[in-house]
């Protein structure tokens, strides 16, 4: 499949992403580039997700897919993976924003999921050139693209120092809606999400909450 290149300022460049503080100068896209300009919801969370978080995420993405809403996530382990799984299970489109060149898939165990994303009319997106490895510093920068493409961002599970909170902060700084799923107060995976709620994030207990804002 051919990798498409979209430059900042071109008509095909997603409008919402162009409005963030530091939009990527170039996007590399595998799959359906058109959906980058359609309404979407980002769903993010920690890699060491609990069964609670995985099930919530999959159900949320599935129901959004059945309502023709595109999801955006990062194809990482944990919550990201289950966001994409829920969408493709619904036969829906989902966008995976990765932190490396599109000549590879990281983590390797998500290669089949990446194929399913493309088969369902979704897209895999990166700002990094072919050959760029998934370096540690690429992931926080990648998060601004996840929130930048979406009208709203949902954080399902997040520890206190989670990269998901970076994504949420990018969204808040751009004036986008942020939702958090409440969790067990004794769980480290819920420390970040519960803190977001205390600080004014919208509480999400059903996918329908996203249609009321």
C-alpha cells in the first residue's frame, strides 16, 4: 500500500490538526487519508491497563463505531490497542497515530491489528520519516497529533505520570473537550483519571455522554 504525504497548508491537511500550537509540517498516511478530516474522538490510556479499562475501552469504541464515529488512538499496548479493536469489531474506521516511520509497526504484536484497521477503511498516521525508530522522545510529541485530530479526548485509565495525561493537556490547551472515566480510588491506574475529574474534566460513564457536549 502506498504511503501518502500531506503537507501543512495543503487542502488535504486535516483542519483541526492545523489549528494546534505546533502542527506537524508533514503527515505520512497509510490507508484512508480522507477520514483525517472527519469528526473523530480520541481514546487513550495506560499501557498496563486493567481488565476494567480494556473492557470499557472496547465497548466505548465499538458503540462509537456503530454510530459512525471515527476513533483516534496510538496503537500502543493497553488502552490504545483495545480502542482500535473495538472499532474494527464494529466494522468501523479508526485512526492509529504512531511514533515511528510507516515502514514498521510497533509493537510487533499489533501488526495484524494494523492490517484490520486498514481493511476497515481506517488509517495509520505518522509525522516521522521512513526508517525512524520508535524512540522514547517521539511518543509525547505523537500525543499532540492524537488530540489534535479529535474534537474530544477520552482518558480511560491513567497513572499519575501517564503519557495519556500529556494527551489530555494538549487537548485542554487547544480548547477541546476532555472526558475521563472514573475508576477505583485504590487503583494506581485511576489516579490520573480521577485527578482529571477533580480538576474539571467531563465524567464519562457511557458513550452517550459524548453526544451531550
